[in-house]
C-alpha cells in the first residue's frame, strides 16, 4: 500500500520526538499539569487523546521536523557562527524557537498563548530535562515545541469543555 506524504511526515515527526526522548505520555503529563485545576477528573487517556489530535495537524508536524532538524545540526556543529553559539546556549534573546512554537499554539486559538507562556516559565516534567544544558544535547527548539504541543492539547481540551462536547467529538 502506498503511504501519502502526510502519513510519512506524521510518522516521521512522532519517530523523531521519540528518538529525542519525548513520548506522548511525557506530553500528557504536561497537559495534566496545565489542566488539573480546571478539570479535576481529567485522565491521562483524555490528555493523550488531545495530544494525538494535535500531532495529527500538518502545521505541528512541520514545526517538529524543522525544530528537531535545527537542534541536530547544532549538535553536529553544522551551523555557522555566531548562530551556532546562540543555539547551543539557547540564548534568551534569540526567540525564533518560540516563534516556531507559537505556530503550534495558534492552531487552537488564543487560550494556547497563556498555556504556553505559563508552561514555558514553569518547565515541569520533560521540559526540565530538555532544558538541561549539561547533557551535551541541544533542545533549543524541542523544549519549546513540546511545551507548545502540551499548550495546544490543553487548549483543545478547554474548547471541548466550554462547548460541553467530549473531546473525541471535536473535528481536530
């Protein structure tokens, strides 16, 4: 059977996340962190369902592939200076990593911006590990992308709760 480009892109995005040590369960814990006060009966399974919908979006897949490719190139030293140094250090004034993350956050509306800003500052769970510069790995883009996926899934969850529809009945 022939796989479509969209299927290949989606599968590659998930594979690259896993290769970088990020699982859907890690992201689900972030969604739970963001939403537990608003949805006291929220389960990891509901969080995972929303993450899978977010990961199915082509814009999200493109951001994952772009960010991880740039992080990999940085680790290999395959980017020219002074950009290489800025990416290795995840320089706070660089900001392009956040711009890519915002393309994910924007998929489910403005509520994602507040979710993303909060989780980006708190850095719970997997975000704390990805932000650790002592490992020799570069996750300048990936930490923001993972936070954005969690924020988008949280936004999707919030939209479903506000419309009194179960999250699995949302269009995407």
